[in-house]
C-alpha cells in the first residue's frame, strides 16, 4: 500500500489525485505547517529534505512531484490510461510534466515571496521599503514573465483539450497546482481556456474523491 506523507496546502495534493485516478490502495499521514508556513521538522524523519510530497512504496521513499507521479504511472498504470501513446502527444506530455515545476512555479513562488516583503515577519520598520521593493520587482520584471507564461498556456489550451492533447494524463495532474496558483494569484486577468481546463479537472470523480480524503484543494500563502 502506498503511504502518502501529506502536508496541508501543498503540492502533495496532486499525489492524492493521481492515486484516486489509478484506483490503488493508499493511506495518508497528515502534517500541518508551522506558523512560519514551513513544513514541520517531522518530515525530515521521512526524507532528508523535509519537503512534501513524499511517498513510501515497496520499500522506496520517493520525493519530488514529477518523480512520484511518473513512478506511480509506470508502476500501477498498466492500461496506460494516464500516459498518451502517440509520439506528438508523448512529447507534449513530457514537456508539461516538467514545465510545471521547472518553468512556471519559480516566478509564481517569487511573486508570493515578494508579496510578503511588506508583512510580518519582516521587521515593521523595513516593511514599507520591502513593499516598495517587492512591487518594483514585480512591475519591472516578474509580471512580464508571468504574462508570457499565461499567453503560452492559453494558446496551447485553445488548441488542445488537455495538456498532452485529447487525452487526460499525468501532465494535467502535475499542472494543476501551478495553474491554480496562476489563476488565483498570478495577476494576469482572465484566462478562459485555463479556467475551463481547471473546471473540467475539478469535475473528475477522482479529484472529488481526493478532496473527500485529503480535504479541499487549497493554496499556500
């Protein structure tokens, strides 16, 4: 049985969704964030990095979202229901699986950090400066980067039902977290194709079962 070390308001929610799509037995060990919003020290007893998601299965301890999702697909998806078979679709599958964390999440995380520079725990005397500095970086650099990502994603979903093509796949599960952050906090206005894609994901029975088991999908920050 797969054991999921699940941190609230984190990327580990994607693993729950994946497991429900595959319909394999699993159990959860829950962790709450510290007041600082960091993961608790207890997670370091499972994996040295102390991050989430982490799973245990067949004597293996696995970290990193894409690595976990690929492992679950290769190990348990014998029918290949979550991995496309065509060459072009497979290339798209691989790209979006790694684009999610490699390209899209870094500017979104930076935006989250910059947005906290005018708030505690930054010393109150420095908060006005931190707020101005954060806004300046966002205006001069970050918002342009996020606008480029938004246009790229919107154009792709205008031409494809799911990220790898016509078939729902692991790439959609992996993209669910950064896409939700982009829609909620990216500051890029209306993204109709991305919003429609996310709504269709939320309608899937496996998504709803994951929420029943792990609690509502929620974002950090």
